[in-house]
C-alpha cells in the first residue's frame, strides 16, 4: 500500500513510474499494470508527459475505470486510477 501526502489518506496497491516516457507509453504501461489488479484496487501513476492528462482522462472515461486523481505537482503528473471492471 502507498501513501500520498497530497491526498492525505489515499492508498494504492501498485505504483507505476513512467516519468520520462512519451505518449503512448505511460498509458500502455498503466493499462498493463491495471490488468494485474482486481476490481476495486488502485494504481498510482507518475508521468512527465503533458499529453498524458488528456490520455488518462479519456481512457478512464471510455473504459469505466475511476480516475481519483489527475494533477500536476512540480512538473510530475499524478494519477490515481481505481479498477472498476
């Protein structure tokens, strides 16, 4: 489990660091990591690709997963995705 000081008590079961990777790699790696989790579990993703904000928002909307966090902190994009199905 992880703890993110910016979210207070938010926890995740898996963390994925995709900093330095460009589109579409952050999303592809997140998709693979999320497939290894069970429904209700959360994946924390860190990325530096600005296009990933658009990608993760659209992808979670299309797949039905829940995007709990989508914010940029000091040039790093933080995503917290809950697997729904």
